[in-house]
C-alpha cells in the first residue's frame, strides 16, 4: 500500500474543506465517543494534531475545558485551518495554524497538558 505524501494529503483536505462538517456519518459518532471519554477538567494547554475544521476544537474550548485554557490546533491544510479559525474567532485563547506534525513544534517541553490527535 502506498502512503500519500504531505502535499497529497493537503490537497485532499483542501478540496474536501467545509463539506467535512456536513458528513455527520463520518465524524459525529466518533467525536461523541471521544468527548465522552476525554477529561479536560484540569487542562491548561490543549494541543490538537489534525484539527480539521475546528468542530471538536470549539467544543473543547467552550464546553470541556476550564475558562482560560489555551488551545492550539495544527493542521496541514490551509483550507481546514481557515475554517477552524473562523469557528474559533470568538474564543480568545484558541488558535489554529498550518503545520506538519513531522516537524519540530515550537513549544517548550512540558508546556502542553493535553494532546488530541
């Protein structure tokens, strides 16, 4: 089996973009399961790898974490990052950036309390 390159993955998600949120069969059940088992009551800084459209990010920031929790979402797709930024625009400590998890992250050791991937 051939793995997709970073550029191929980016192209797929750039093309898929906002339609992902309308694909409830694709992500609603897994996200509900994930939220049921995630424990963020003591979260200080949440890092999400592959943050997509920011759907889960918004729920993490507005429902699952204490006020003032920092959130950083990382995604390879600029389209997905723009969708996430729009969804998080009213969440003061939440940011989405284009990035590749294979590169070193510009975060200090021990600065992240929770990781979602």
